[in-house]
């Protein structure tokens, strides 16, 4: 459970992106767009657009796709747009579709980035996410705690004495770090030899 005013981004994870999985994800994005933070609708996340309305970044993240590599960008983009149209979701509401072994699709602008490896795909998407979050947090209105105030009838009752059984926290010394590094290196060497 999360109040709509606290929502900044959604990420729906799929093992393999198929048309059926895209349809499920599009319906999920539509249900989030039905929420009314501050009794208002969500805005789209266009860069440079000045609006008092909140934005939420919607991502579908898949590890692979059922499409062949050669025509993947065009075919993936088209089936995403077709699904949005069939389910009545403006394409601009689905911000990113990430296929880890292929690339990142921006459905509304019609753009696809295809970094050379999975690290590049993940890094590109993560940079977009962090960039969006840092901008959105700074422009959001104050969270309306008063709307979610619980009835004072729900108060805490002590049923046992406090139990403080965790030891004190401590920082690792340089000797501790050296021992840990040595242990990791020995494990890595053993693994290579095996």
C-alpha cells in the first residue's frame, strides 16, 4: 500500500516480453494513472515542461523478448504502441520499456537505444530513473499527511518489556577490511582453480 502522493515511479518486471505481457503491463500503467494524487491527474514527464501536477515514471523491465534481433526495435515499438491504443492508454504514459538483452524503448518519441551489452542497457535506464527521481522529488508539493491520519483509537499497547538484544554497531577497521579483501581474493582464486 502506497499513498498516490508518494508514488514517484513504477517498474513492472517481466521474464520474457511478449504481446500478452505488454498488454498486462499497459493495463497496470492505466490503473496507476487512474489514481488522483492531491485530487488531480498525473502529468506526463516531458523534460522542460513546467507544471504543478505530479509525474510518475512508468517502466516495463524485461530480461528478454520473444522477438528476433534483426527487426526488434521497430517490431517492439509497434506492438507497444498497438497495445496502448487497444487499451486506451496514451502512449506518453508508458515512459520506458527496457529489454535487458536488447535495449531501451521510448514508446512516445519512437526512439530505441541499443547499448552494446546488458550493463549498458541497465546503466542507461538507471540513469534515466535517477535523473527523473531527482527532478521530481524537488518539484513535488508537500506530502498531505493529514489525509492519511489514522483514528486515535488505534494506539499502541505495551504487552512486554522492551528487548534490546542487538550489539552495538561498529565501523570496520583497516585491519578488518584487509582481512575481508584477503578472504575474497582467496575465494576467487579457489573458484578459478576449480
